[in-house]
C-alpha cells in the first residue's frame, strides 16, 4: 500500500522531544480515518483480517489467547474468538486497573459476567489474573518494522514488559493505519507480527 496519513510520511519526522506531540495529532487523524471507513470497505478488510488470523491462532488451543473488546472503530475479533472458544481455545480480556500500570487479564468465555471498565469498555467483572500466551493487540497505527501506535496510555507496552514470559504478540489493524514509521522510542515494544486487511 502506498501513501497513508501525511503525518507519517517524509524522511525527517519530528525531533525526539516532539514525538509525543506528533503522535497525539497523528493518533486523532488515524482514529478519525478509521471511523470514516465505508461499511463495505470495513467489512471486506475485516473478512481478510479474520481469514489471516484464523490459521495463526489455530494452534493456540493449548494456550491462552488474550484479545480485546473493540473500541472506536477497531476490527472486531469477537466472532472469531467465539469460534475459537467453541473449538476449545481459552480466552482472556484486559482490564485497566490504574493509570500508568500494566493491564490485568481475566479469563472470558461467552456468558461471562461483564462490567463497564475505562472508557465504558466491557471487562470481565471478576476473576483471578492470568497471563496470555498469545496476545492480540489493537493498532491505531503501525509501521513496517512492527511498531505500533496505540492510544497513548502505554498499557500494552507496560503489560508485555512486565509479564513473566513474553507472549506472542499479534498487532491487528486496518490498512489505513499504515505509516512509514512511528518513530519508535526505547519503551515501544515491537509486535511479533502485524495482521491487516490490506490486499496482498
């Protein structure tokens, strides 16, 4: 795919001290673009993402898959997660405990009692903390090196860094979030793989 948001193109990029400001502006642009995707394009890209994720996760029945509840136009992984649960996979959802702290994951399955978490995102209402073996990570933006732009809270970077065993990380997003670089910082954690709805 060529092009992308203007803020992510060009050889110079922002100076290091301005990366946070640059990311904030770009984040807003990318989310607006994602929300504006035509329904047909969203459906087509979502179908391709699901088709690419399914074989990647097919061998995860003996582990724990951490996924996310969709927010602000993100790809919706729930239908595939329900399919995988029916095939025997164990699943977990993230819970924000406090600002600037790692996420906690709690097991989830269809019918799990849910509560409203931060930003009104549903989370499992109770449960002991668990650590996923595979982690599906939502992308606001991403680059060819596997680095992701998230919502700016640093939750996933802190969580992955704090886990006893690093999980396999799969970033998921629509092709409109592709950037030439996110100008990664020392705290940014590269995804093991990125899956998008881009053709090819």
